[in-house]
C-alpha cells in the first residue's frame, strides 16, 4: 500500500513507520491518523515482530496540525470541530500503539510536542537523540492535553513534575527527560536509528507471544489492585507455559545453546 503522510519500511521482521510530513514538523492530521492505522495493520500482515516509530526531517511530531484545525472549524462552522471525530481518530492511534501485541519503540529524532510528545510516550520503549525535546504544549494555545498525556505522564515522572509540565508547557531536553524517567535513554544523533533497530531486532527475536502478554499486563497494572494483578499474572503464566517458545526456552537452557523463538 502507498502512503502520503506515512512511510512503512520492512526490515526483515522489524517494521519502521515514519511520520512523513517534514515541512509541517510531522504534525498530526486526519490523513496521517488514517494512514498510521493502515500502516500498523500492514506491518503485522507482513510479519512484523517489532515496530520502530520515528519522524522524517528535524522533528518527531509537533502535535495536532493547527492549520488543519482551522480548516475543519471553517468548514463545520464550529471552532471546536476538530475535537470531535478527528481527535477520536488520533486517540484510536494511541490506543493502537498500546494495544498492538508487538513491542513499539519510539526513536525520537527531534522535537516532540503536545500530542506528538504523548504519541512517543505511548510507545513501549522510548529512545531519543541528543537534540530531541519534549513538551506538553497544549496550555500555550489554551487547550487541555490529549493523546493520554494526563494518564501516562504522572505515571512516568510523578504527580508533582507532571503537573508542572502540563501546566507550564515548558520544554524538556532529552537528557532531562531521561533523568526524570520520561524516556528510556539518550543516544547520539547519528546512532539513533541504529540503536532503535538493534533493540527492535533483539525484541523481534524474543518470544513475542510472551512480550505481548507482558505489554498487556503492564497496561492492566495501571488500574488493577495487587491481588487482581497477581491473578492476571497467574493466567498469563499458564498461557505462556503452553507455548512452543517456553518448551524451546527450557530445551535451550538444558542444552546450553541460544534459544530459537518463533512466537508460538
């Protein structure tokens, strides 16, 4: 399938999805949301076992496209029209990142603001170049956050820091973001994609059915109590114990050789 605002590249079992509106700093539009959903689906259909998400040009993603918001408002005759179905579509993309049973790695190559920041934070692992910057820019245009910012940010950096970042919209550089626990780590600009792909390839060769269950367990842990989480872990362990990958892992351990996981 061909795309206009997204690039999809398959590198064996790793899919690289690139937000591709560099002149607009990869700002989120309805078309991009639609193509992102299609690209995620196509990646799985083509056998992806891990996904890398990045941006074209000098930005990762500048959040919602304000010019498109204005066009939709003029067409619909309502200033808030973008926040109906178009925003629901963008939120579906965030849900897709969280619900796709594959590891999704963000390779943040530049600025990630507003919804673009939260797009990155929704990924399972976040790597950032030294020039990357993050902020919750919504307050600067009189908006409240979207794309899960008020859910994920307090869980990453704590209630006090999240409140400050959300209320001020202040920019945070990559090293400070790593120190706060907002992202996983910072790598040199020229090594960002190499590191992201190396990690994606490592995860793609792992027992991906178990990775999918880990991802689901982490998601459920946000709202579960301790006993409910133990019950879910028990259920997931039983499911994992029935897999070919578990049998292979045990056999490889006993035979003192590297395991060959297939995801089954």
